[in-house]
């Protein structure tokens, strides 16, 4: 099952569920120029690491621009997320997301009272009678896109510099991120990371999704996501800040580096904040069923 099929299934399940509450469409996006102006103000005082290796010269400016050092002093990231179809026309799902800043514990709470839990190795659906499908995919996919700027050199990652690519006519430095065979559910996934040439934040990712399918099949349908409308999580100071996008637009994408057409889905992130770790929040309750990786 490919990535767009999974998203289409989410849209169908949302439409037919009587328990989900309709929400108003997002009022609109700010222009790219306004987003870049905000980034200049937020990033202008960032101090970069000393660069000694090619891959470090790509990764470390991203970590500095996003505020990884500050992130690692935090415990839990909380936000509301809403996945929509093209032009925010229809909700696929809406929920509250809480996760440790390393992504090893995740919880997603929906408006119908159901919840998804990731305990570090298994995905759980509450209550057990809930008919939500692909919980494991949802828990690991959306959290990864949000934490991606901070996970570029996690254990088992490999980075290779490649030629610049274009995002809507502007050239961006790029590197390809791959994984060792023992990493996660889908170590055959790969990502092409676009770094903003001025601000050093991630501008976008090209990627394949091998979840529930073969590498060969996944390679026939490549995807892209652009990171837009950055905001500081909490108060911003030049020494202590964390920058994250509030809009993730998903596109058709080619390995030549092209983001094509119009976004087919958008992920909106709001009400971002950090919290202290409470083990009760991530404790898997009774009356759950496990959602396993598809064979």
C-alpha cells in the first residue's frame, strides 16, 4: 500500500465516521516572502558549530538553525495537528500529539475519545474496539516529519552530499539520508534533505515510503514535503530557541529534485509547547489492541 493510498484511506474513514467533529478550514497561508522575513528575525543570531567534515557542514547548520541544543534540554513536545486534503478543503484527521523530544514515546488523542500510543517498540489503539487502521504508520510518520531536523545523525543514519536541487526555481543544497538495516520499521526508506541557503533551516524533503510495500514499488511513487511558516516554540532568545514549521505541504516529487503540481495534502501544526515528562501520560491503558507492522 503506497503513501497516497494510505492518505486517501484516512480521508474516507474520516468522512464516514459519525464521531468526528467538523472543523473550519484553515483561513489561508502567509506568503513565502513573509515566512522568510520571520526566519531572518528568528535565526539572525545563531552561532554555528566549527565545520571539519563535509557531512557536518550540512547537518550542523540545520541543527543550529532549528535549535537542537535547546530541544535536548526539553522533555515533551505537545501540539495539535490537522492533516487535510488539497487546499485545506477537507480534514483527513485532527488530533493532539504529545511525544518525548527523542520520539521514543508518542501519544495521539482524537476528538472521538480514541487514542494511539507508541511505547518505543509497539503501537497500541485505545479502546480495543476502535476501528482506526494503520496506527503504527500514523504514530511514526507524522512524528518523524516534525522531528526530522533533529534526527539527521541519529544512530544508524548515513548522509551523502548530492548536487543542489530546485524548489520552485530556487537552488538549495541537498544531501541524501539513508539508514542501516536495523533502524526502525522501514530502513529502506531514504530522504533527500533540502537546506535553506540563507537560513539553514530545512526547506523540504524528497522521500519514498516502504511501509507495507517493497522498495521497488515504493520507488515508483516518490514524494516531497516542504517545510513552511516557521515559528518559535515558546519564547525566543538568541541563545535559547526551537524553530519548527507550522505547515507541511506534501507534493509529487521526482528524484531530479522537482516538486510538482499542487500539494495533495497539508499538515497543519498549532498550539506548540514543551511540557515536563509525566509517565502517566504515556502509560498504555487497559483495553487496547496492538497494531502490528503489515506483513
